[in-house]
């Protein structure tokens, strides 16, 4: 089992480490890479998975609902904790709710459970992204109009891919293959970009960062347990949900906090120390999942 965990995590950390090593000696345009990834490669990955008729998306409705409960429930669960600890809820709660389902979640789930888990990983990522750009933005700026969601390439790709899948329309295999090949670029690129971002870690507010590194996966796992018992999910979806629940905060939380001037340096500590904490959390979660499956 240790070999299985190592085979899953080592590629993730090696690719992220390559990004950190390259970023140490060079100054790559990581913002440009992230823009390219989020506006082209990731939407193509999402569309190619969702438009594939061999993927019965209706079967993932329970998984999507469970993920929604985990994301929103984490905020509700930790809101009194944040108030008790005298944390600004606008600063502290979004990183606890919106996890790294893109940069870390998709690669980790696929490496751990195979290509058959890619649709589940993409569904979880879409849920997190849509909630982040709706509920998350509303938390920071209550006047944000929800129609802005339609301007996000990932949301558009999700809606069109879902419509194609449910309509029964069969796209040419060569078209889906080309989109899939381009989309798969996004997976290692997410990890590489995460590694570069890790160089910006700020330890000035390490106490808040350590607190988030503990509470983010803990709240997710607590909420995942009743979801696994309540919904009739297949084994791959259950495994993917456990990993999703334990993921650290998304790097996007820092970018959004910077845009809305919501204590970005403190959010950076929550995000980056939380991702460092995943070096301990994710092996433990994978060990539990593999033990359960075995």
C-alpha cells in the first residue's frame, strides 16, 4: 500500500517541485500560463469529458450534490469557529470552502484511481469553480451579479458539454480526441504552476496558515462522512469525494482576495501553508481510501 501511495503522490510532488525549481532560477510568466490554462486548456478538458456520450453524467448528480454540501457546509461549520478565533470571516472562510480541486485534485484523483475517475474529478472541479465564482464572490462583494458566471470559459464549457451529453448528440471522435489531447495539457500545467506559486509563501502570518491547514481538510472530511452514507455512490466516486473533501485551499483564493483587497497576504498564508500541509494530509487520506477499497 505504501508503494501505491508513493506512486500516486510522487508524480504530483515531482511536477510541482519542478515548477518550484524552475521558478527559483527563472521568472516565468505564471499569470500568463494560468490565463492560458483557465481560458483554453481546462475548458477543453471539461468539455471533452462532459460531451463524451460514453460518460453518463446523470450518474454523477449525487456526487455533485455531495460536493456542494461539502463546500457550502464547510463555511457554515467553520463560521462560528472563525468568529470565536476572532478571524475576519471574509478572509478566513473562502479558503476553507473553496479547495484546490484543479491544481491538485484532478491530477491526484486520476493518478490514484485511473482514467476512469477523470469524469468524477472534473465534476467535482466544476462544482467548486461554479460555487467559487458565485457564492465566493458574493461573500466578498454582495453586489456581484450572478450573470457574470456566463463570462467564465469553464462555466460555458460545462454548460455546452452538458447539453451535448444530455441531448445524445454524437460528436466526431477525431474532434473529441483533439480537444481531449489539448485538455490533458492542463493537468501537469496546473501542478507546475502550483509549484511556482509555492515560492511566494509568506510565513509572516504562519499561525493563521497552520490553523487553516488543519481546519480546511478536517471540515471537509467531517462533512464527507454523512454524504458517503447518504448517497448511493459507486466506489470510484466515493474515493474521489474523500480526496476532494481533504484538499487544501485553492490558489485562486489568493488571486480573488488580491482583486477585492481582502487581506491578500493573510489569504496567501492560508493557501500556501495549507498546500504544504497536504504533504501530511493527502498520504493519510489515500492510505485510508486504499485500505477501505482493499
